């Protein structure tokens, strides 16, 4: 069990950012009206950020990573559970890496 | 996942306790792995959790019946699932604000405990790469992206995010790639929103 002191400012900054979002909307409603256009923008951000993580990995990845994404997609369609899909994708990557010469 | 980025079990658990957001933690942990700075991480969290602005805003009429201290304590435990549950319960006639608090805490505790367990188990894995552990984060984010993809209105923001992320990754790979992708997606949705129809074009 280690806790690096230099990591604490980062964690606290993230905690503050997270709580600001949770409490901020409640607080801001005293002053602002959320337009439907703004609502559409806020709603689109999480999907875009997730794709911002996946895209570089897909571009840099070889056959195992592409296969892993394909299996993740298929598993997600089949079972609609992100955890199940994640493990299927990881298993596919591990299998490909084991079978293919690196 | 946190173990993969070099966080100790204690650090990972502390992160779950403090930040409490699956997407935000996955993204910032991904950022640590690629050496992103503190500012990029904070902007990422702000963007990913921007939806909580909406959740909190929508709970205002209900939660403002309680004292401010109670309201903000409840908001600390606010999550996707308990917001959805609470909104449904409210529509069904539930008016006790303690419902939001209770459902929030009942999501929060398993999340923290699950992180502690997962991060400790991570120590037992010998060679992460052979087992594909480095792919956990990517697969999880991809699965969540599929889950978040609800309708045709999501196509344009998603495409914008992929293009921006792909270009930036070639030019200047860093934790900012996902921040830029998030803004590209959000801005696209904002631009394409059709006021006349009351929905995104």
C-alpha cells in the first residue's frame, strides 16, 4: 500500500472538478436557463471523449487490437453489458497476441 | 485499469472515493498512462461530468425543499443510475428527497469497494501485456461509447470526435487528444441543433 504525496494535488483537483459538476448545475439553476441547444451539446460530450480514447488506440494498434474492438462491439450488441463486452474484447486481444508472432 | 496506469491499490481506491465517476476515472487514468498533465485531466473531468450539471439542474425543484447542507451532501453521491432512478420515482409520485440520497449512497459504496478489490487483484497478474490488460481501458471506453450511441443524431458528433482524435494523435499525441475530441463532438452537436424542430438535425 503506497500513496505518493505528489499524486494528491492531482486527485484533489479531480475531486473538486467532479463535485463542481455535480453541485454546479443545481447551484447555477438560480441564474441560468439551460436551452435545448446547450443540453444537446452537453449530452454529446461523453460519447465524443470515449471515442477520443478509442481512436488513437485503434490507429496505433495491430491486428489484435482491431480484432479486440470488433469482438467488443459484437459482445456489446449481444449482451448489452459494458463489463461483459470489455472482458470479451480483452480476451480476444490476449488470444490474438498468443497466436500471432509478435 | 487503474493498476495498469501505475496507481497503487490505495491510490486507486482514494480516486474512486473522491472522483466517483467511471468515465472520468477511465479517461484520466488513460491520461496518466500517456503522461498527460494535471490541467488536461481536470478539463477532461469537467467535460465528462458536464452532464451532472443537467442532472443537478433537473433535481433543483425537488432538492431545494431540503436544507442546502443536505442538498449538497446528496449531490456528492449523484450518479447516472441514481439520477435516472430518482427521476423515474419522482414522476411516479415519490417526493421524499431522501430517496435521492439513499439511492446515491447505495451506488457509491459498491463502486468504491469494487475498485479496492480490483486494484488489489491487479497485483497478482504476472505479465499484463500477454493477458491483454493494457487493452482493458480501450475496450471499456469502446463499450461505453456503443452504449452512449443512441440515435442518428449521434453520428455527426461521433464522426467529428473520431476525425479530430485521429488527426491530433498523428500531430501531437497527448492527453489533450481526448479533450479536443470531446469539444469537437459537443460543438458539432451544438451547431447541428435545430431550434425549429426542437431536436438535433
